[in-house]
């Protein structure tokens, strides 16, 4: 029997279309009348993705599909095992990485028992992907189980689609902006506010299941448009692990069928585990995790990730609308900072009145405020209304505190004005001596801004920035620690700037 290869695959797609091609591949594989070194269960997801690209480069983008890497799926599966729920549901199952990982984790005997008892449910809008998932399970655990796997192809948000009683869910929902509402949807405040498909999935999953493990973009943790979702989450409990996308990212690998020049998916992701333990409200949240590509196997370990999560359950309200992503050993410093602050930065700065400070909108490893008008795209001008406080604001923006606040409540690409405005300030806590020290240090930095100019190319244009030596930031931090009555060494803040959880040195890079 000739080996089925990629040339055969593309020829079949041309002749029969993608749906019939995959039905043939799956049926023949199930009945063992098909031979291929390439078309095996472990490769089905990527091969289908290649097929989508071959048929229409827009298809995958329109579906908002990001296939779950196997190492991420393994982490999620291990967390799902200990959660409440007799029935197992994979919502947005795609080609099955998540559910296959879960079945692998519980072992073949338990997997067959689960399926035989009719307790496995698969949901996906994409009928081909759903079929690949279903057949992959039957190929692996026995073709007699094919009829026992419960599937639902269609819009998960339709009101007639309901999760079964006593279920727990594993899910990688679609990540796509809602352009128009489905005709059978229940239009909730979460949907109206966020206009994001993934947040609508989170809402329906957590309100209809006993427990769940969901991987999504991390933007729901802090962005204002997801506040109504976080209010819903107040009624439940669990933990959230959030990941940065530099230097390494969670959705690694080539993106088939998307029009851009990146070679890897750049979503900043979060894994949300809804435990629903008794008599607890809110979610514990990890810091925003950075790791290098070569550290991936160390990071994607359940015990390691578990140890990063602090013990504080966060519940949002009108005063604190977002979850913050804080290192567990920095919680006391954060509490001290907020307790001793009597104002917000937004109350002493202005867009047009006062002495100017220029601030790049991007801040990968640190923030910079400058007296110099930087020659770059993407900059913000803030004016300090009170001349007496100008140097304090200047030093604050060049300290760890401003950068940390952005990492706590955002941490994306740009630093939004809302984040800057909300930075807690403690000018009145500085003694006269400390104010003089701040003035002196600010003048020293302002006089040498030109000396530390750096340039990077972005979209073919040179972007100017200032890269002060780390020692300046450390000197500012020490003055601020003293003003706040914090007795710890400022060296503890180095991890905030580091490019890796495994290296607590500051990463001295531009942007």
C-alpha cells in the first residue's frame, strides 16, 4: 500500500474539497486501510490547519483559531483532573489537543470508561475539526467508542446549546472580535461590553459548569471592557496564570493562514482555573510570567506554576476594577505603596498645562520619562501642573514603580494613559531631604539624557529613546523605599524588569 503524502493531500483537496478529504482520511485510519508516516493523530491539527490555509488563507483568521500546544494542553489537563464534575466537556475542541491530553493523563482504562458511560462531550463550530477530534479519540481508544462520544457542531453561544449537568470543562475558545450578534444568542452585558468572543465563552462556561480550565488571551484580567466579566467571576473562585509573550510565548510555532510576517503566535495568554471551592469568592493571580524559549519545559510544569500564585483572592469593585498580577513576595511592598499614597498621578499632570515630560508609549522592560522631545513615533506628552512636583514625576516615571504598575494592571505593548493616570503617588511622604535628593538626581539625569540616547528601527523608521544606566533607577527606588518606610533591599524589584523568571537580574534592553 502506497504511503499517503502531502502531494496526495493537496490533490484530494483539489478534487474533493477539504471536508470529504478529511472524512476519507479519518475513516480509512479508523478502519486501518490507510498508511502514512505523516497523517497520524499527533499531526492532525497542524495538517488540518495547513489545509485551511491551502483552501483560504482567511479561514483560520476568521475562525479565531489558536491550536493549543501539547505541553500547554498537558498542564491544563492535570489541573482539570482534580476539579469537580462527572461529565467532561471540551468547548471549542478543534482537532482535539486538549481532550486527547486529558484522556492521556487519566490513562486508557479511565478514558474508555468515561466514554463508555456517555460522559464525554465535544463542542465546536467547525464540523471538520470536530470530526477530526472525535475520530482521533476512537482511533486511539477503539472504534466501537465512536458512537458513544457526544458531539455538538454549531454555535456554542446559541441559547439552545447548554452544557450538561454535573460537568467540568476544558476549553481553548475562539479569539475573535464580535462584529455582529448571533441571532440565537442571549445578549449579556459581558458580550455588549467586551465585543470579544472569548469572554462570552468564559461567561457561559463558568455559569453552566461545576468547574473549568480555560486558556484565553490575558486581556480580561485588567482591561476596562472586561469589567462586567470580572464582576461575574466575583461569584466564583479559582486561580489565573498569566504569560507574557517576550522573549518566549505560549502559542509557539508557525501561524498557518494569517497575513503577517511573524513566525509565531504572539497572544499573551492566561490559563483560568475555576475551582469553585466552598465558601470562597474571587481569584488568585500569578505575576505576568516571562520565560525564554529554552526555559519552556521548566515553566510549563504544574508544580512550578502553582508556586508562583499568591494566596490573595481578588474580588473586583468600583474602586479596584481590575485583577493585579503581583509576585507573591512583592505583595507587602504593593500594599505599603498603596496605603501610603494619597493621590493619583493623573491629578497632578495635564495634557497641555505645565512643564513637559515625554514618555514613549511602548515599554517592554522599563519606562522612561524625558525632558528631551524624543524623535520617535509612539510617544506621549504629559505636563506637570505644579513645578514643585515636576522632578518627582520625572523620577517616578524612570523608577521601577511606574513600570511595575503597568506590569500589574496591563503589561501589553503600549502603556495606556489610564494606567499612567492611576499610578499611586506619595509625594507628601517624602521628607525635605528626600525631595532635595530627588531634585538633585532628576537634574543629573536630565543633563545627561543626550548621552544615553539609543535608536532602534521599527517599520523602517529610526525610533529614539533613552536608556539610562540601571543605577539611576536603583537610586530612585532607594529614595522611594525610604519615603514609604520599606526596609527591604530594592534588589527585590529586579525581577520585575527581568526577561526570565529564572534570572532576577534586571534586563538592560531598550523597549
